[in-house]
């Protein structure tokens, strides 16, 4: 998935970051987690413009919002991803937007940028599902899912295990 120039300018350093790159091999909503993060970033950027939120904060929060999500559950993985973002050097505004992205599971956002990410994440998740369903007939979706289960450390060698986190 490629980003348009405006988003590339905001996200260039994060797109190439190893923590983001590794998500190409992680399974999330039956698609590569990287696809989910890119879709979230696109939606976040777009919605931020509509809601007059900080586009840079929204896009950067979106591309990081599910990193290491397997280390938490539905309600807590926002904290985990926010800590990863802080380790990378992101601002408090970005981290604070990431924490409540699973609302209404977990805390409500306290910033405009947090609300943008809540909406963007839901829309991206729907698009993930649409992508998966669209590829069912050709077999593309199931082949890709099997491949991701092989490459995702969460599944590797533990195929019967099912994810606890989004
Ligand atoms: Fe999430
Ligand atoms: Fe997400």
C-alpha cells in the first residue's frame, strides 16, 4: 500500500521504522496488520481535516496505534501501543490519542485527535473485513491468512491459539 505525498511527508520516518515494517508479517483482522495501519492513517488524516484536528498527530497516532497489540487485550492494548510510540519518541499528544482508540472498550478519548482515531480505526477495520471477504472467492484471502499465520510470531508454532487482542 502506498501513501499519497501529503501523508508520506508526515509519516515518512514511521513508514520505514522497523516496528511498523514488521507488521507486514503480522495477522490482524485476517489481513496484514500493516494494511490495517495504513488504512487507519489514511482515514485519520481525512477525518482530522473534517473535524479540524491536528492532521499530523492523527496520522502518526494511527500508523502506530496497534503496535505490539498481542501483548494486551481488547481494552488494554492501546496503552501498550502508546508506550511503543513513546519509546519511538512520539509526542504526548500522539500517545494520548492512541490509548483510547478501542473506545467504547476502555476509556473515552480526552482529545479531538483521540476521537478521530476511534472513528478511523473502526472504518479501517470495516475495510479490512471487506478486503478479506472480497478475496474469499478467489482463495486469495485464505492463502494470505495462512501465510501470515506462518510469519506472525504470535501464531508460529501455536496454530490453535487465538488472539486475545484486536
Ligand atoms: Fe486496536
Ligand atoms: Fe486498530
